[in-house]
C-alpha cells in the first residue's frame, strides 16, 4: 500500500505518508500541505526542527511549507495563509516509477474576508520517486477579477554541518540581501558557503542548483520551472536564539533553498492557471 493516512478526531485526513517501492518515503501534513519528511536512499533529506509546533495553527518549523498568496510581511500575516490552513487530501495515484498525492486549498470565509479576498483553487501535487521528490503548485484564478500573488516552496534541507554545505549555481546572479537591505548584490565566488545570517532573494535565478555536503557521497540537484527566483536562508546564531520553535544550535543542521516567484508578483487573469514546479533529486557524487 504506497500511501498511509491518519485522521483527526473528526475523521478528516491530517497526515499522508507516501511510500516508494525502494524504501523512499515522504510525509505530508494537511496543515499547510507541509512536507515534513523526505527519505531517499535510506536518508532523511529534509530538516524539521525538534521544537516544531504541531497545533494546526502555527506554521510548522521546517519541512517544505507552501507560501501563498504573499511571501514575507505585508497586508496578510507573514508568508500568507496557505501554510497555516488545512488542505484537503484529494487522493493518490501509483505509477511504475513512484507514487503521487494531491492536495487542494480553496478560498474560505476567512480568506474572502482578508485583504486578499479572491476565489482561487490551489493544487499541490507531490510525486515521490526512488531518488526524487517533485512538487507542482498549480494556481487557478476562479474569481471574476484578476489577482496577483507571490508564492514559494519554503524548503528546509537537512545537513550534518552548515560549514561544509555548498550551494553551486548562483555565482554572478544578482540578489536582494534582506540582511543588508540592499539590492543588486552579486556573489562572485562559487560555491556559496554560509558563514553568517543569510537571507537572499536571487532574482530571475538559473533553474538548476546543486547542494552538496562535505565528506558525503551524495548531493541534491534542485530544479525549478515556472518559479523565477531562489531564496537562500539561514537564521544563524542570533536569530535562532529568538525563534521559540527552533533550537539555538539548529542553524548548524539546515539550509533553506526555496523556489518561488517572490521579487515580482504573478498577475493571473480570471479563469487562468499558473504553475510552479520544484524538483529535488539525490545525486551520487
Ligand atoms: O525565506 C526566508 C524568510 O522570508 C526569512 O526572511 C525568514 O523570515 C524565513 O522566511 C522564515 O519565516 P517564518 O515566518 O517561517 O519564521
């Protein structure tokens, strides 16, 4: 049985476990359609804070939260409502090379009363293969009005040592530095190594990056389509201390590499669809 589900006390699915034929696995909480685990070739690839809160209210700290319809601060609460709302599990489909599950979010009485009041249909498709995990986020404007949004898949990757973690593919790409408050920074050197609080939006970034780990025999190929930007984030020491759902030293065990369309909003006319896809695959070095 490639999918196992658990339900809450109302009998509604609250967690879905996808199981691949070769031992790969992926856990999705319908709260925020948040992936909290991706095991491939016997190893956990996703970071989840030991202090993450699962109360169906707060965003889960770690995993791959879905950010929609707003990235960052703004008229809505930080990162929008999708990651803190219960999605509906639409079911799964087996195939020779893996298993797929789909999750649905539409407007509700709270969202239509929010500063972003539009009718919409958001479908997240999660495909688990032997060595890859593919996330497709499809946005449909079911309103009569055009709307715009920013959106991102806020992936937290696990590492044994942030000091030995290398991100390849962003040299020479302009970025917004949210720590320095500047635009058009460029990091000439390759690969990017995190040495302090890092919060960068690489605008119109290349579609493919490589995330590697010193002294490890596998790396991750990160590929986006539809999404324009990559965001790279590590809170480092001081910010980590200020996060109640994140351990003081957990900044050493994670790096966020997030695919999104965040620097410029996506404008979606009534009745139209938009899709962003983020694929992560394990590569043998
Ligand atoms: O993706 C980077 C970022 O926008 C950072 O600025 C930081 O706020 C991070 O997301 C986490 O945000 P959260 O609201 O989950 O604490």
